[in-house]
C-alpha cells in the first residue's frame, strides 16, 4: 500500500483502505492500541471542551492527540458506551503501520 491517502491530500496518518474496506491510518505516532472511528477518520483522544471548561474525551484528527493504551483489554474497556462505528488498531512501535485488531 502507498503512503498517500485516497483523497489526494496531505497524508496525516489517515487514508489507506484495508481488505475490509475500512479507511485506516497509515502510521501511528507511538506504540500501543488506539480506538479509530473509521467513518469520521478520527481517533479517541482528549480535547479542550470550551463549554465545560475542561479537557474531555473527544474525536481527534491528529494521531499525536489520540489515547494510546498499553493493552488490548484497556482499549476494549475504553470503548464501552462509545457512540459510532469504531475499531481498535495496534502499532508495535512508533511510526509503524497499524494493524487491525478488532
């Protein structure tokens, strides 16, 4: 697979389709498991919530702001009660192409 994304724009870690037809990131900034919302091309991460005046879990575009879980089990627990279609990806090391775990 190539490192360019299907939209023709800058590759920000989003954009290669896997065999299941999901649009997966081409790399992750750290090792670990991440939750990927493939319909939105976003990760589960943390972002500032202006209304609440605090940092909260949110959909984030930048893989640097994603939550990286050490284990698959931790990632699974984090998906409890999440809305939207999502999968769990894993990268064994920084910059590696992630593999679909679930």
